[in-house]
């Protein structure tokens, strides 16, 4: 069946460091892929998405490229800020449902 | 913009009690979802609906029931609450199931 695997956290970085959060998926066909972010005490919100192979989603300095060869959708940011501290979820669309990974907590210190 | 509204935000239940978590959206979305989020875990889908009068089970439906009599509302009922149902519950909606979900702020439920 469809599933999403994310790297475990927490990821702890200093401000302005480079960020990578790994995400791989198992699915039939080529599902749409997503990154959602959850700030403390809030619901999830869409960060970026990609709907087909080789697409690059980007938003707020974050990027992720849909790689069908490696079934991956890794999240990257060149220079993180303290305000990026949150939990990040990778997800794929399977039929009418969105299937989420377990989430990766990012902590950025000044 | 109200978006997706969940009530209550917090609730404490005793074992065996029942309650309903309310979810309403004002975006005329067809698809609505209930997820639960346990500490350190991802989101698990409980139930979902692709339109009024249609509901379907997700990964973890046991102990819950839903109904969808209108496009706007998608209440989640807990029957005979158990400690294993202690969690944060999120309702979400989307217009056409393409994956861009809009989430409510969550309802934190504790069963003692």
C-alpha cells in the first residue's frame, strides 16, 4: 500500500544553517507529493507541493523536488531562521486520501 | 475568513463517556477528513467524506462514528471513550481531493 517515510527528529540547527529533511515514499503510480508544516499549537498548513515527476515545489525559501528514480521528495532550505522551528510532514495523495509521514521536528537556535 | 472551525478546543472525558467533536467549514468544500495525532506520531486518518451523505473509514475508525448530512458539517462521535483515544483531533477539508487540505486548529481530548 501507499506509505511515507521521514527521517526522525528532532533536527537541531543554528540560524542560517542549511536544512535537509529526507522523505521517501512507496506508492502505485505517481502520486502528488506535499510538505505540510505545523507551528506550535496550530493545525497543519500546506508548505509546498509537486504533482508530477521532476516538478520542484517551492515556498518561503523551502524547496523539494519530486524524484521518481529514488522515490524521494526531500525538503531543503538554504538558510533557516528561528521562525522556521516547527514540525514538518511529508505526505502523498492516495486516491481520495492524504497519507502523512510521522513528522520531523525542526529546532533552530539563534 | 473562518475556514475550518473545530469545537471544543479542549475536553476531558471519563472512561465510558461519549461526546461529539464538531467540525464546520465555510469554503463549500466537498471533501472532509478527521485525523488524530498522537505524541511523536504522524496523523492517522479516522474517517473521511467526499460529499454530503457519503462517509468512509480511514486507518483507525474503531471507536468512532461520523455523519455528513450537510456540506458544511462533519461531526465525529466518540462512543464509550477509552484512554487510548486521548489525542489531538484535526478536521480538514479540500474542494476536490487534490491534496491541499485546510486544517482546523485541533481539539485536544483527554480520557481519564
